[in-house]
C-alpha cells in the first residue's frame, strides 16, 4: 500500500467497518440518503486535506544544487491536490479497490469552496469568497462569470458532467484550508519576530529555503504550492509585495506594494550571502577531510598521497579565505544598507515632526502674542481677587473686643463652677469626720469593763485612714 493510503486508513473516520461504504459508489445516495452521502463526502475530503497537510500527496524527491554538489530534498503538494489516475492508484485498496465516488467528493468540495481549481483561482480572487462560483449570474455578466462559463466548456476542468454522473478528470485543485493555514503561519512567523526592514525582503530562492517547510518539517512545498501561496499572500491577503523575483513583507496596510531597486539589491545580497555561507561550510568540511587524508597517508609512509592531499588542502584554504573575505564584504554592505534605511526613516520621521510643530506654532502665533495672552490672563486673575475682597467686605462686621469679653466671661463661669464643686466636696468630708468622732465617743462609754478601750480607738483610726486614702485616690 502507498504512504497516502496508510495515512488515510489511520484516520478515525476510516475504520475498517466503514471502508465498504467509503469505497462504494455512494454518489447515488445524494438524494436517497443525503445524511449518509454527506458523512462519506466529509470523511474523504478531510482525510485528503489532512494527508496533503502532512505531505503524503504527490510526493517526490528533487535534486537541487547548492554550490557544493547535489542535495536530495523531498517535496510534496501540501496546498494543492492533483486529481488524476495517480491519485486513484495511490488510494486503491487491496480489498475494496479504488474509491468509486471520489469524483463526487471533489465535485462537492468545489461547490462548497473548500477546493478550487487552480486555473480558476489564478484567474480571480473571487474564487475563494464568492458563493456559488459554478453558477453564472445572468443579470451581471462580469469577467469572472464569463471565465467560469468558458472553463466549464473545456473537458477536464470540472469534475463530472453533472451531479448524477460525477467522474474524475485530471486537474489541480487548491486546498483552501491548507492555503489559509500556511499563509497565516508564515506571516506570523515573519512579523512576530520584530524584524528589521532587510529581514522583510527575500529573493524567491531564499523564500523557498526559509519557508518551504512551513507546514511540514520533512518535506518542502512543491513548485505549484509556492506559486499559489505567493499569489494568495500578495493578491488576496496583501501581506507581501511580489514582482516574480523579490518578495517583501508588508507589516501594515500602509506599507508600499511596489518592489524598489533597493529591495531587489537587498534580496540579491541576502541570497548571495546564503550561497557563500553554504560554500564556506562545504570548504571547511573539505579541508578537514583532506587533513585527515594527509595524516592517514603519512601513517602508511605514502608521501606522494600526503603531498597531494596537502596541496589540495592549501587550495581549499585559499578558496575558503576568498569566500570569507567576500562574505565579510557582503555582510558589511548589508549592514550599511540597513543603516541607510534606518537613517531615511529617521529623517522622514523628523520631517513629519517638524511639519507638525510648524503647524502648531503657526496656530500659536509669534512670541509677542503669547506674552499678551499671559499678561491678559494675569490681569483677569487679579480682577477675580479684587472681586473676592469686595464681597468679603460686604459681610457683617464683628467687634473683636466683644469676642474677647465673651470668651473671658465663659472662662470665669467655668472657674466658679469648679470652685463650687471643690467646696461641696470639702463640706462632705468634714461632716463625715464629725460623725466618726461621735461614734467613737459612744463606743468608749458603752464598752464593758473587760474590753480594751484602745481597740475601739484603733477602729476609729483605721476608718480615718481609709477616708484619707480614698480622698487621695
């Protein structure tokens, strides 16, 4: 079985007990059993989209030169789906054969706008957003409607000849969900890192090198995927400016949409820097290998081979030094361009700020006008103070001497009340002493002959002591 089929069979919606239904001609159920029909269509559509997202459709290996030999890089259609005999062959099951209703699945996806023919997408951005793109509005014969009608007449552009007899025709389909995901992820990756102006510019080659694996780390976007993605980012999303060779990301909607000569120069420098860096890495690796070869030859007493390895090593070191010097010059040039770009932006901001200040100063007028305004403000404030003083004078006049006399009278009354309280307290204490003396005399007269008279006196003294303590307290 193919990798594509293995991946699809691993999906939850492709359980073994559902495979007979999914591989059957369920297109006849569109009217008799619409629920079952839509469940099967949705299962196939989601499985194919997810398989493309993970690089299992139309994958192949491409040899690409990197200046130091050839490297093998796996590519796949992540954003597009090629509907042809090869797709049916990859989906063929040893037990159930080929999916008979795949044509109906793709036709339904196109009507629901989850898949769009590449030709139609490249012709108009409306293919992603205008509902019912397959129908011609006879009341508005726009270029889009005319184009759609013309493409429908070409055999192989649209799947099937009608809803009752869908058949699979060779065509490329844009997987809208994957395209939008790749676009959002790529823009967030670039603009989320607070890049400088030069960081926003890429040549097409460096763009592929930097973002070819935006959806899957194990495979790059195919060439048709890149064309569709760049078209989506520039025309539909407005996230980049693109002229076919140079790509410049637009941080805001106010950013220019044109590619300037400076942009092209920066892209070329960055692309050449990337190439030189790979060459430096290759030469460093080659020098290390030649050094080991020379050591091995010497250990075997093979002087001729050792000399040849050392000679090649010297040539490689000379080439490496040249590449390093060139790379340093390129990096310095790029830094100068960045500095000049920042200076241009700084001067532009200063010019704008100067204009704003000039306009504000024009509204204020000259210095004498400001002085007049300040003087008038002070005059008005002094008038407010004068008015306040006049209003205060209009209030009732109070004699300060009367206030002092009344206060002194209140203090005198307070002193008299306090003295009266102390005199009353003293009278009470004297009355208690008199009563205590009478009680003592009576106790002495009434005491029996055998009782000690001194004890009665001690009781009286104790009471007097308690009275003294209470007074002090």
